[in-house]
């Protein structure tokens, strides 16, 4: 397949995937508002996925600790796929299925939010994390490919992107992450007058 043909096919897949996301806009907005309320109250966000989904989990947590649209104070968000020492130790000692679940048990507290990303919705380490998170009293949200799938069944809520390829699902997941962050910022009523703590100390 030529690059032009691939781009044409990918564009068609994205159109369908974005349409399915648009149909779930109310869920994404609800997530953003709930996440804003939770982190403002001291809860934290945990996020995990494999491969490209791991990168998107880090993208999400980076937006929460950093910022998305405007200045605001930072909030606690931990990407469970980013700590190479913890990940390799857990996999070595407990197996790949515990890679995220053990971190959920270590970092998570009742009322925290756990966002799990999986294009297939069938990754065993993500499924185990969802089960552990629910058992420990976390709110478990899933970003998946087409439903039904095992991860969707294990989450409290899910946004399932109806697209046929991993590339298209991941691309739409990134849009969903940005939409969630925009909804969170709107809930927090971002103030341009916010000044970082370091600036306040050194001013």
C-alpha cells in the first residue's frame, strides 16, 4: 500500500473513530469535571497502558501535573508505566500481569482515579490493574477500542473508540485525553493570574 493510500484509509478510520468519540462527549466531559473535583480535593490520578497507550498515559499525567490550556496549580498524577525500576522489579518478581496492579495497590487510595488505556481492551496487566483498582476503592475509567471487550467490563466507566485499527484508536484516544483536560480546566475555572510557587519565592 502506498503512503497516499494508507493516509486515505487512515483518514476514513479517523472520521469514524471521532464520530464515535463525539457520541460519548458527555462521558468525557463528566470525567473532566469529576477529575477536577477530585484532584482539587487532594485525590490523585493514576494512569497506565502498554506501548503507544503507555505514551498516552504519560501524556495525560503530564497535562495534569503541568497544564493544558491555561495557568493553574499542578495536581498529582502518576504514570504507572514510566518508573523503569519499579516496572522491571515487579515483572521480575511477580510477573507481567502484576506490572500495574501492584503499583495501583502501592500508590492508590480510595477515591483516586485510575485511567487505563488499551486499544484491544484485553491486555492482561491492564485488566489486573482494573480489578485491583476497583477492589481498593478507586474510580476506574477505561479508554479502549471497540466494545464489548474485557477492560470495558471491568471499568466503572469506559470510552470505547469504534475504529478498526490500533493507529486510529490511539489517535482518537489522544483527542479524548485533550477533551478531558479541556473539561477539567473549564471546571477549575482557570485563572491567568496563577503564579507558580518558585516564582513567588524568587520574586
